């Protein structure tokens, strides 16, 4: 069970994912040994999944973002999800409810590479229908929010 001390540790790490236990202790007022133990526990229970770098794909030339909504035939869902997950340009793949079975988000260097991906999806025998939207403006992306326990 996550308590207020865990939330303080998580929130400090959201501010600086590279912070050491000593840095988190200084930011929160919690003893460094307690912070270190809590970080280990949060990792062990999967609350903290990994420490990552936040990449600006646009700065690397990935200027086109596309959102794919896919409807899948019969029992092909698992195969299609696995195929999308294994594609390096797909930054998010979700199984969803509603009119579609999958929503996926991809980053591309140009519309040509995006178009090639769309054509691959459209010719997949397990995909019944596909709808693609090109993102015009990214308002926010990869955002995480501080936890306060009110929604838990």
C-alpha cells in the first residue's frame, strides 16, 4: 500500500528522475535511509517502473505524429498488438473499448514513412478497418502528474 511518504518520494522523483536518495531526502525532509528503502520498495512493487530519458523526437527529425485507430478481425488482436509494439516508431499502443479495438501513436520522420506504415496496416489480413489522424500540434505529451492519494 502506498502511503504519504511514498507519494512524497514519487513526487520528488517526478520533479527530477535522476535525483539520488540523498537529493530526494533533502527535497522532502525524509531521512535518506528511509528514502532509499522506499525507492527500493517502489521499484520492487512496480510503482516505479524505470528511470528514463525524456526525448524530444521533433528535435531528432521525427516531425510527423500519427494516431491510428484500428478494428481487428476475430482473434487477431493479440498478433496485431504484438506487431505494433515491436515497431520502433510506435510510441504507444492501447487496446480500447468503443468503435475500435486498438489506438496506436507513431512518430515518423516524414509523411512518406508514415504513409508506408499506413499501407502496411491496411493490407494486414487481421485489420478490418483503419483510421489515421495526423497530429497538427502537440499540446502535451508523456506527461505525468503528482500523486496525492485522492484518486487512488
